[in-house]
C-alpha cells in the first residue's frame, strides 16, 4: 500500500497517455511485474463526465497489471488501485500537490507518448487479495443442458463441439455417463470500465475437485491439474493458465489463484475450464470440463459481491465425436449384425512394432524394440533422478544400443551385424508396447480389432494385417522385403478364403502405402499404348478390392514431415530423446520424404493474389529481428541449408524417379482404381502448416526455429506460436474453393492439414461411390478409437440379418 500522489500535466501535442508500471526492486536490477496504460482519449472521456461548476472529477478503479511479453499474453500479474482526480485546467490545481512522486523508489514511470489538455492526479494502492475470506456455497451447479441455464446469474454451456454440430439436447442418462467429477471454484472480479476503455481482471480461485475418475491403472489414481482458458468471440484462445499437478489424488485440493485479463469488449467471450491427467510418458489425458459465458459470469459477480464458491460438474467428451467405441462391436452383434466384407489393415508411420532378428546384443535377439521403454533405456528421464551413477551409465548405454539398432544407413541399409524387421502379424499393429503400464497407452489398432472381433471377425480369416518396416521408402519395401507382392498375395488369399472382395483399411501413411500399391500394380503391368481400362493392374484391383477405407489420409502429405527432417521428431517421447537424436532418427528414415507435402497450391488460399505472386512455401527463412516479413524457400533449399542433402538425394532417386510415385508426384495423387472410397478424418484442430526458421547465429548446417515469431489470427486465418504457424478453424481452404467455388473455413486433424485430407474429393468423377465423413475435433491417432468412425466402419463392412 503506497498512498502516494502524482500529478501529470497532459498536453495533446506531446503526450499519448500515462503508463503505470509496478516493479520489483532489487539491488542489482529491477524486475517489471506488470503494467497498465491510460490513453489520453480515455482521460478525455473522463473529463466529459465533470459536471458544470464542480471543476473536477474523482473516482477509483482497479487496473489489471499485464506482463509485456507476448508469451503470456492475456495474463494478469495483479491489480493496481488508482484514485483519479481530473482537473479541468491548471488553475484549479492545489499548489501543495504539485510535484511528481514515484512508486516505491523506482524512477521508471514515464508517459508513453493523444488529445485534449487535462491534468490528472493519481493515487495508488495495491490490493491484498490473498487475505480474503472465501465463503462456502452449499449449491451445486449442473452443466446438464445444451440450452443456456441460469442460476445465480451464471450461464453454463455444454461443449463447443455439440454447439457447432447443432445437436439435440442430450438426455439425462447421456450426461450422467459423461460426468467425470466436480470442481469447486470462486470468482472475484475487477469489472472493466467500457465507457473509459479500461480493462478489467478476473481472479479464478481453484479450490478443489472431487470424485475424479481413475486414469492411471497401476496407481489406481490420477495426477490432475486444472487449465483455465479465455476464448474470444472468434473461438480463438486468448490466454490459458494451468494450476500445479496434484499427484495421485481423485479428490485433489489446489487452492490456487488464476488471473485473467478481461478485455474492454467481452461480448461472446467464454471461460473454458478443463481438468487433465498429467502423464510422464505420453500426452496428458483429458478428464472433463465445462464452459461459462464470461458476460453472465461477470453479471453474477457484480450482483453478488461476496464471491461465493460453487461446485461445477466436469463433463467428459461427447460420445458421438470424441469418446471411444468400447463395446460397440458386441452391441451390434447382439442386434443381428455380422461380418460381410473381409478386412486387410495397412498401418501408418511408426505404427508397426519392430523387433531385432539379428543383433550382437544377445538379450535382445528376437525381442521387440519399437517401442519398448526398457529398450529405449529411459536415458533422460531416469538419469536426472537416479542416485546410483553406475546404474545411470548402464541406462545411457542401453539407450545408445536402441538408437544403434533403429538408425538406418543411407535411409535403407541395416547397420553392421544388425537386422530390425516388422512384427509380421496382427499383434504388430495392435499395441506397440507390451509393458503393463505403457501397453494401453501405445494403442494403434488394438481397440478397433477388439470391436471387430466383437462383431464376429476372426483374425487370420476375414481380418488380416499387413505390417511393414515404416522406416523404409516404398521402393525399398519392395526391394528388401517384397512387401507389395506379399500384400497382393494376402489380398488374394483373403478373397479365396471368404469368397468376397476385401476392404483395404489404411490409417495415416498407410493410405499412401495403399495408393502406392495401386500405382505399383498399374506400372508393373503397363503395356505401351493400352487403354487404362485394359491395364491388368486395374483389372486386378476391381476384382479383389471392394472398398478403400481411408482414415486420416495425408493424400498430399503433411508439412510436419519436413519439419521432422529439419529439426527432428521425438514422437512425443521428449523424456527419452534429445533434439539431436530426434533429428538423427528422422533423417535416417527413407520414408520421411513419402510424407512431404506435394501440390502446395491446394494448401494456401490467397484471394486477390496472382498465381505468380502466390506464396505456397511451407518453410520461411528470416533473421532474428522478429519481423514477420520473410523469405519463402522450397523443401529442396531447406534440405541444403540444414545439411540434409542426403535426404533430398534420396527423394530424387527413389521417389521422383520412381514411376509409381511420379516425376511431380502425379502418379501418387491419382484416383485409386476402386469402386468405393470411404474417407474419414477429423477437422478443426490447430494443424502445423508453416515454419519460421533462422540461419543466423546458428552453427553451420543447423536451422533452429525462430521462436520469436508469435501472432494471433492473420488475414488468412493462420496463427503462429513460437515459430510454428497453424491452420485454424478460421483458415480459408483453397481446396474447397477449387471444388465448390467457396473457400470453406476449417482446419485439419492436428497432424494432417485439411487440404491433404480432403484432396480425395477431387476424385468424384473417377470413383463411382465416393464418401467423405468429417468428424469434429477428432485427432489424428485418436480417431482410431472414435465412436463415430468405428460405427461407420462396422456398418460398412457388416450386414444385418
């Protein structure tokens, strides 16, 4: 509490306003806590409130202190209480109050250099909010309706996904199934003064939660934390704050304050409050959450100044879009559904278990390597916490052996005395790890296979998998492993066993493998001068394949694959791999260029820009200035700059010179020779599209991402965070403009951009039965356990008696 007075003489021609800063004093250097700004235009609005004859106006307001860094935009580092006295002219100023004083001992306050001349007197006082007593409220609020439901002035909304899809009001039973515990909150608010353009702040006191579900099977508990986000009227996240993680608790007590800055105009803004389970090895898992209309929340606080605590229900994801299809197969079987079309599964990148069939390290002989935690060695995770240095060294050595086994030479050669191959049966694509803890977390097709067998499918009869070594280019898959010839024989064998044409089911890069397989059939049987319909490969496809069922298909590739080669891919295993190891692993994979994006003109919608001036580059180079003006470069140029020339040479030799791929990737993006294509993918998740790199101040051959680049939604609907630009729900899509004349606003599935997923729509005149299903918020891998996808697949491949 300062209780000090300042006097400012504001001259329109010289000043723009008053900058208020709170600093932490230190003997060596002072640290800025936060700042607030009073523009001269807002002060002019205050002057207009002076009543005739009074000559001055006095009022108080809590001003939010905002940090200056862009990395925590929208945050609040406390509030500053100012008593403002505005005089109409210098003649009315008390001469004893003239003199400029400073907060604490700091002389850093200065006008920020807008309009009418006025004099403003400011007295300051700092709040002590942590000593407030928090009243308990007996009421318990239920987020139970898609319609707004008001209680004590607070409006609760169900999930955004349901609002957007305009679903009917969910039944009480469905909502009870979605309930994932309760969260107790208290709100304290400094309301914004819209008439003076002054921001406000909201303090969310996260007290505790109860009755949370178990997410960690081994500990029979969860490690929860709370995430509070402010969402604007354009559905963009303005800011987000997290509490600490409470380990091993289903009834955690947080007692944490979360501060959020309230903009001057908050119409349409929402508070999104979610509970997550922290995990050391994989991505954190969503538990449940809810949303509040910010305006209604502020109204409630304004009418009830006591700021009482309230219980809110935490709701899990809506079943149709995001929840797993657990038990769907058995349920459909009980309703009379039976298998009809036999299924052959082709998995995606990094989605097949790999084992050592030859190794100088005897304990690993014929053992799985990808991806077993004991084989990786837990190098970084364990060595940081181990007390026994000898044990740490052993673990580091094991980690080195793992990389030695997995890294290919020249993108396709085994290391000396080592052979690593795919686990060549359906168990190789169900779960990548056999560990008790890590097994369920490493699911690929495991949950889906469970639903298919529940429906009545029999593994090895009408349900077959075709795993492969996903490190290899498709060219070397055939040369080394005879993969495509084997796939052809598996399809024929399945057809002969069942008497029915197969459904080829691919996920992610597995769809490109299927595309390549069709092109391989055509090019290896092609006769010069023949008509397309006379090609033996096309005839074979029509005879043996009923449906190409493409899930999350990157038909045009994904920019993320380029980023992986330039700056590494650690497969969400940051606790195990260093950045350098991630780069080395990505560059050793001959399959990396298979996923590089092609046909970039379909990815970028730039209205009013000529074809010659259109920027269609996924890589941008710039210096360290932070200026968003940058130089677009090609993938080939980026490979040269980051010393990945071998990867570019591999691409030229084994892809562009490969007739099954095509000189300009023309072959690989041709419509497949099938009667039915069923494409299913998720949409409207932020998806990587463009990368800002810098070559300055870096070691030769390295291209670090320029993390200084951050911006909100730009004119094309992209947002950028730490040098990575994402397409968002507001990104206009060129692919839909080409198809329909209207550039639809949407984004991809979090991994593959929308243009790549939706490219198959261009094949509508080549495929008799083309179906596309877009699932709101379904993530690239999680779609494999998605209820809506599983239901669509099971209905397509079965018949009901």
